[in-house]
């Protein structure tokens, strides 16, 4: 765990150094980018809060119902965005094979998507780089 913190620190030092170089070369201060890098650094180093209690099946079902309600609204939001902007329609149509299965998946299918993400050989190869 301490090694991960050291790697994170090194990454953000590298990003800060690169940002400084870009600012020097362009003679422009990149305030927005600096703020985003700092915010990301803070987010990465946050310690997740511990749940005070384990959720029982009823509480889990309630949370899943809340998530399902949110997903029900996705179709409406997508439809209205597609109707109002042809670029959105084109982008969503071109990428539907990626996002549509996730939205329409059952809970079991979503778990399989999540577990298969770490097993992607391309992802594993990129980590070694």
C-alpha cells in the first residue's frame, strides 16, 4: 500500500513538472489544468470511509431500486439529447455496441462486465508499458 502512495506521488510530481515545462514554453499559466491535476491528486489519495454496518439484503435491494430508477431515466435523456443534437445522435449511434449492452444488462450481466474488464489482455499489456 505504501508503494502505491509513492507511485502516486511520483506521478503527480511528474505531471506538475510537465505542466511547468508547458507553461514555460508557452509563457501562459495553465490555471485550469493545474487545478484539475491538484484535485485529481487529492481524490486519488483519499481514504475511503469505512461502512459502519454491513448492508442486509433488504437494504441492498433498496439501493438497487434507486439505481434502477436512475437507469430508467437514461433512455429518456439519451432520446432527448439525440433529438436535439445530430452530433450526439451520430456519436451515440456509432458507439451503441459499447454502451447499450451495459445499460440493458441484468445485474448478473453487469457483474460479468466488471469482472471481465480486468481480464482484458490489451489492458494487461498496457499496464506493463
